[in-house]
């Protein structure tokens, strides 16, 4: 096992002054990795040198990951205060009082006294059954409204007041939604999670968050080649198959996926890649401590943006919505 000194991994500074490692490990096993496999990867990642882990209630593995954390603390592999652990409230727990219940269950499952970050996973209270088809629709689904979202956010703020999480964040947001809610927040989000990879760079949203002093955490950083089959569409582009990316990878003697991680971190994003394989998750961390991309290579990758969103969110659509584009306010207006 190769060990990477966490001290040489780049760090981000949140607006509170807290530090967030610039590379974390995601824990969504998609349809190809069960809870045992994901938790085993987390156990290995801690020993390799990862200090940031991105969890979520809906991934169905927090109890297994919690045991990994508990064992690592008990064995002295790492201290709790050395880890940055995030989780997320799922869509069916946005109701009055539900956010506290959801956070309490996550803390129990993860065997923690507090989280470092707790996100609103999606800005819609639209539940769907696990592993459902993209054509599935919940008749109770509703469009985004500021009033509904802020009721959820007020509960998130109370979690900070109670010491159950040090920071709160949002995920899968848009500029129009952020412009509507940020002025109303008593506690500003410390981070926004969004899909980010070379073929989907979201430059306007990325720059907006930076100007607001909000850290950007990127999921699907290599284009999520192992995302569920139900999420794959004929028009999707495979980032790591692009000849320009392959050429840069060849010049550095690494896999194209590694170039995606390097690019994200040098751009200012904190990516959260996931892999079951020790050699892969080790390289995902190690690569940002050595052999940086050149300015020319960064510019080449910037030119690869194709606005190719992979996680489209079909299942969150409400009655009256046209298609998945309505979730993302692409015309600069919140779609109702």
C-alpha cells in the first residue's frame, strides 16, 4: 500500500476558516458496488491518506462506513478531528422536523457526534424509489419554490446551532436558485456540490460560487463511466475517451482519469472521485501532489467543454414539466 502524507495534499479554506482537502473520496457505489465493497474502499483510503469523505443517506451504506470510521479511530489510524466527513439529507426528508431526524440517523449510522458538512442533496422534495427507471415519475413531485427550500434550509441552519454539523451546503443548484435563496440565508452555504468534468465544466456557476466565497465540490469528476445504466443516454460523451485528454495523459504517463482529477484541482474544484481499486483511489490522491498540468494543457482541457450533463435528474420531474431541462433553469429563470 502506497501512503500519501495528508499534509502535502492541497487544502481549501472555507469561509469559516476550516480546511477541506482538495480531493475527497465519494461513497456512491452506483449499481456495481454494494455497501461492503464501498466501506472496504473507505477503509483502505483512510490508510492511504484520504482525509475527506463524501457520504449520503440515500447511498444505503452509511452504517457500514460508520463502522469503518469507528474502527479507524479505535485503532489510532486517524483521529476524528483529522477527517472532513460530509453527508446529505435526501429528498423525502425536507418536511418540518424531518431534517433533524435525517441528520440524527446519519450521525447514528456513521457513529459520529458531528458532521463537518451536511448538504441538501437536491433542491426538490421529490422522492423516487431506489434504482427506478428514468421514466418513473412520482405524482407528488413538486417544482422548486423559494418558500419550500427555505423551510428546509432553516432546519439546516438549526443543525449548525445545535453543533450537529459544522457547515451546511447545497447540491445540484443553479444560478437563478442561488440568487433567490442566498440573500435569505442566515448561515451561508460553505460549499456547493455540482457535476463537473472536462465535458461539463459549468463555468458560469463555478465562477458565481467562487465570487460568493462558496467552495465548489465536484462530483462525477472523470465523467462517471460507471454511473448506473439507467442514467446513460445516447448523446452522452465519454470524457476519458477524448483524443485530446488521452494525449495529455500519455505525455504524463497516466490514465486519462488521472488528468481529469489534476485538472479539477488546479482549476480550483475539490473533486470527490470514487473507486473500489486501491491503485486507482491511491493515484486519484497522489496525482495532485506531483507533476502538475501545464498552462497549455489546462487551456486544452478548458476547450473540451461540451455542456454534456450526465446526471440529468429525470426522476425528479413534476407534473407539467416538459423534460429534464426544466430542472436546470437553462434560460436563467426558475422553471415552475
